[in-house]
C-alpha cells in the first residue's frame, strides 16, 4: 500500500513535511517525497499523518463498558499483594471501547491492573485491533504494577493497611522475600533438592529484581512520588511514575532522577484529596525540565479516544506542541519499551498510522483513516 501526499508529523522531526509512505508486510518500508509502486494507492492530499497514538497507562479491555461488576476485571480486592496476577488473563478484546480507541487513532495501549493493590501484577502492551489478545500483544510483561496513596489505604483499611507507611511496607516485604527466594534459587545451582519451595509471588517478582521490567508505581501526591523514588533507590530498581499529579511541585527532584513519567488523568473532577493540586500545566512544566513525559487518560477514567485531546489541553496550558505530540507517541512507546516498533513514523516500524483532517489535539478535527499493522481498519 502506498500513502501519497500526506503532511507527516512523524514525532521525530519538529516540523511537519510532505512525503509518501510505502507499506509492505505491515511495516513502513520507505518514506520519500515521491514514491512510485505497483500497489494500492491512497491519496492523502490535504490531510495530516501521525504515528498511531500510544497510551502509557490505562485499563482498556479490563474495565468492561456498560456492564457493571461483571465486566470489572482490573482489581483483586481479596489480597493486597498479588504480583503473580497477569493482566493478559483479564483482557477482553471484544470490549467496544477498544474499537472506539482504534477509530480515533489510538493504536497501542499499555493496559493492566488498577490501583487497589499495593502490588497488583504484570501489565501488557497491545494493539487496539483484533479478536484474540495473544495476537494483539506487542510485549508481555511490560511492568509490575504497584500503588501508593489513597487507593490501597481505602480498599484495605480494614485489613491492616490504614496508613501510607503500611502500603510501603507491603511492597518492601514482598521485595525482601523475593530477593531471598531468588538468592536461594541461585545458590541451589539447579539442584531441585536444594531449591526453595516454589513461591508463585516471589517467582513473579524476579524480573523486577533483575531489572528486566520496571515497577509501574501509581503515585499522585508529592510525598507518594518521593516514596516511589525512595523504593527505587533502596532496592536498585527501574521504575516509572504513573499519574504524577503533583509532579510540578517537585519538578527539580524528578528531573534529577530521570524516571519516565505518565501524567494524568487530568480531564476529571478532583474526586479525592490527593488530586486537589492537579493541573494541565503539569506535563509542560515537567517536559521543560527535561523529564520524559507521557500524557495519559487512565481510561476508562477519561475515554481512550480523547487521548489526543488531552495533549491539546496541555498545549493550551503552556506545553510545547511538539512535546505534547511526543507525549502521546514516542515517549510512551519508550516508557513501555516498544519504541522499536511503534511511536513514530520511521522506516522499519509497524505501519500504525492515524490520518486526520485538522489537528487531532483540537476538538473540531476528524480522524479520516487509521492503519494498524498496515491494515486499514477505518
């Protein structure tokens, strides 16, 4: 397939440019001012061409649409510490919100457990098109979900987790146990008679301890963000800081640490105490400090299809427009560890492309076409 005459906003170059895109076997094989090929040709004259948008933090496919409790598969309220749970086992490709996201040009999401648990389990990165999650997967796992702040306190306050320090202690305890378990396994040198008894939770934490995947830490309030950083340094772990609502209050600290940051959801009412300082200025302030910022919907908190609109509201509040584009394309792809495949329009990457009439970060724009893995889905 050949896409001709579009204005490319590739998330690599600051200035857009007119070019053709040749798609072969689901990949971008060539980008040039003028390409000729014997294949299907789609003329995009007068239209803007973007990488498929990428969400770094949502619950798409795990929080059912319009079906109440039966569709809520994103939290396990029976146990505060569940690192052994895998979001792939709850993901429902038939949920209509996935198709809604795809038709708006959101072609890849990082999705998984909610924030009820201090440790919730592993997340996945998926394309927003398909009928079987195993075929939609880009990477599994991408991270181990953790949560600090109000949510674990609220859900488990009658089960021995009333204070913030209690939540942090649950995380520490699991890390200590997993480290000891891993060291015993290593010392056994494969001798089944010397290995510790199998522990599903400890086994699930080993990729975190080996820094193969990060802790994906839910933290809104500034003190919770700093606790996340403290845990990372204490145990020498990779982390991402998700929500980062009060990140602008400690922007210099975050710039020093250089952890990936997911900011949002911001298009909501301040429904709890730790959201009282949320602001659309946060992503722009952090980006100007040199932080790698992603803007997120936390869908279904904000419907997934409004991801580019959220970036536009950040621009309205002072964020550089190119930084905002990167915050819904290449930055989340890097944060999730899939930037070799998605997040920008470059040769060799998956042909995930959103074609817009107008600017997707402005409310009166219209998504005209979406391609996922080179297939035109709308």
